[in-house]
C-alpha cells in the first residue's frame, strides 16, 4: 500500500503540468501597450514595452507584474512597431530585467523625428539580447503556445489559417480609407493559440491593412479574445474585421484620454457574440454610454490610478477567466 501511495504523485505529475493555464497580463502603460504572456511551459513573451521616461513608470509596472507572475526573465519581447507608446520603454526595461530575444518587423521606415529617435535607442539595446526579424507566416518560438505572425512590415499572410478562409459578406459594404504611411500600418500582428483558445493582437494596425486580413475572405477565423486594435481609436477596428472575428471578450488597452473612442467602442459592442468589454481605463471621451461597467475597468480615476491591470487565464479547452486587479472582480467564460 505504501508503494502505491508513493507512486501516485509520479503518475499524476504529467497531468498536473498539462493543466497549467496560459496567463495573460494586460499592463497599464497609460494608453500604450505592454502585454505579458506566461506560457504553461513557464516561458514568457512581452508584447511592447510602453513609454519611455516618466521616471521609469512603465518599466516599473512591467517588472512588478512580472514578479507577481514569477517571471524572472522575459524570453521574448515582441515590438509590434516603433511608436513611442510601444517601443519607448525598451532601454529602461532592459536595465530592469533580463531579455532573451527581441522580435520585430525589421528597420523603421517612418521618417518622423520621434520615430527615428526611439528606433535609434532600440537599436542600441538590441546587442543585449538575441534578435529575430519576423515576416507573415513565421512563428515566435515560445514553448507551450502557438504564436503565428499574421502581419509584419506592411505585409500579411497569403493563405488562410487552418479552418478559416470563408468569404466575408461584410466586405461588400466595407469602406476603404486613405493609405497610412506610418509605422502603425507596419505593425507585427499575431494570433496566439493555446489548444482551443485563440487570441488576436495586431498592434496598431490601421483600417485598410486590417481589412486585408478578412476581405474578401476571412483569413483568421474566429477568436475568443480580441485586444482592441490601436487602443480603440477610430482609425482602426472596421466592422468587417471585428464582426467576422466574433470575439467573446475584448480587452481595450486605452488611456483615460487616449483610445476608447465612442465609435470604435460601439463597433466592438455590436459585434455578434460579444459578451463583455474590459478596459484598462475609463474613457473620458466615452462617457456613460460608451464605457464598460466600473467592475470591468481596471483604472476608473483619471488622476489617481495605481496602474491596475487586467489578467486573463486561459485553459486549453477554450475556457478562460478575466480578473480586474483593482477590485479582484473575476468572471469565467465557459468553452464554447
């Protein structure tokens, strides 16, 4: 009997390991992006690093969340594009934490002075880690989850993902907008998959480039979780994209006065199958009509927020939970 009791934990160990969730932390960097993925394997991936300056505010917040997630080294730091609210915090973060590999779309192409400054600082930091340039169809090789690159440097995948590729009837009424010459249109966009759970993060990709992913055919399919493109600004998020994705939950990484545009918020809210919108900030512009209930908002006070974050824990069967760190409010979403 003693032998059986001692042997049982050994038999159970592989199943206990397999049961670990994918944890995703949407860190408040005041209207930029910093999203930390902690794979069931224990490896980590950070998408963007927030702003530079502010006495190291954003790198401090990232390091604090990483510590609470028991992450000592960030294995992959993906820079979606070279705007200050996404790449600006790289040098300060590299001073705070060990980074394994930087992932990006290649050299900056935008001529704006601020972009050149931030890209130059990023280039100076690159020798402190390995460097991987990705193109559509590549993968970020983090263990335990699949990270498929859908867009990069202005290009997109040419073939539909497995199970996708159906004609999108919403394209018939989809408007085109003026071409975007900025780094936003060159954003590295990714589909993150853990078993049946699917999440989309396409950085600050703008309207026309988003439509290319779903028109005339939907190359992505449906997702469970959608990180609102471009912080919920009106330059992004066409209905033909969001309504074709049919996300159950959207996370908006807006600031109090950046993103969270009423028109963008409403498009997301009206998406078929949308259950809830969670926000990093209450949107001043949105007012009562275009904000989630307070329990779904991490930071509700424009002047006194403490950098509260939103955490998603996803299981391989497609179920997941969302937790607001400010008030500990948690909601579960069953596998569909």
